[in-house]
């Protein structure tokens, strides 16, 4: 029998799974176009010229084009007032060709993020961050109109890899509004027993070691070591941290919150960084946009 040192986790290939989902979505968009003479539309609002935000927006634009979703790009200057940004959101709310509105975060300091996200119509909130959508996600027996994209992508990766969630122990590392908190709520909805580990948690490794499912979303490079992982656990690594690497042209490489080399010798399933959760987030955004359009088209 092979020794445990020969063990390698099954890699959950987010890129390949996202590719499959995008093909399914493209098929659906073609059907909607033939039946209704209209296609789903996604508006992406970007404020200022942050390089990382520009990159995300370009990725989303390309993904939309690939599946046949119409893109509406709204670029506003860094110094735009909160009132002007909100009136732009209202304009998109009333545009019948737009079925999804995404405001790229973070916003400049002088703009109140809560006011802006609250201004997006709940029917077009494809990011799933409207307090009404998050509130419904938190309540038993209620269904939000949209689930946040990254958490939804994490659960889709587990489902498509055949990982059982019901009755399993899940530990979420991190409690951000974008990933940690909503992914814990989603796991709870899927009948997992959920624990959140955060910066004030005592002995996090002891808690993580009991998990059948680990979702790492704390933004700390390689915080989670191989010996923190229960043998056979499923590990979804949401972290993307730049660490310096002189051998790379850019001078850095991206690593996750989990030490992949160590953890892959213990875990049953693991996502790589990059190529794990990232592509799924975009695929779920496309999925949400199509679902929003279908509601409008009366599907």
C-alpha cells in the first residue's frame, strides 16, 4: 500500500469547471435571443483608475462577450460625487436593457459604499450585496434573488466535485462581507455545521483541523499549513496574495491563504491559486445576470 507521503489531493480545477458553466450559459443566451429577440445585459460601473479594478472590469467585459451578454461599461472619474454616482445607478436601474448592475469595489474614500450598494435595484443586484439579498440569505425559508458570486462559486466547486456538504463540519476562515460572511450563510443553508475563524479566534489550527470542508478567505499568504488540515478534507482557497518572486517578470507571484504544497499532501480535494475560485466568480456573475434577465423575460 502507498505510504501517506505519496498522497496527493484531487485538484479542483476552477478554470475547467468555469469553462463548462460558461458554455452552458452561452447556450442559454442563444436560446433567450432566439425566443425573445433580446439578450441579457450587464452594467459594470468603475470609479477612478485603480489598476486592479481595471483588470477585473476587462475580464468581466471579455467574459460577457464570450457568452453573448451585452456589456454596458460606465467609467467615472475618481473625484465623482456620491450623488452623481447614485444618480448613474438610478439611471441603470431604469434602463430595461440592463438586467444586472455591478459597482466595482473598493470605491474612493469620499463615497459611502453602503449608500451606493443600497441604491442598486434588488432585481438587478447581481453581486448579491444589497442588504435585502444578504438579509434573505441569512434567514431560514427565504430565498435571495441573487447569491454573492464568490461564495456561490465556492459551493458550485464543491457540488461539481462531488463533495457532500449536508451534515459536514465546515470552517470558514475570514468574515468579510464579500466572501467570509456570505459563504458561512450559504453553507448553513446547505445544512453544514459551520464555524467562523477570524482574527480574534484562539487556537485557529485546532478548529480548522476538525473541518471536513475549509473555505480560506482571510487574505494572509500561506496562513493555513498542511498540518492544520484534516486528512481527506476539501479545501477551497479564496485567497490571492502577491508575494515577491524575483524569478517572475512581474517580480511577484500569486499564492493562496493555504500552503498548497503542504496541504495537497493531506487534503482530499484542493483548489489551486490562481485558477481555482477566481474564474468561478466571473462565471457566477454571468449566471446571475442571465437569471435576472430570465425573470424579466418571464421565463
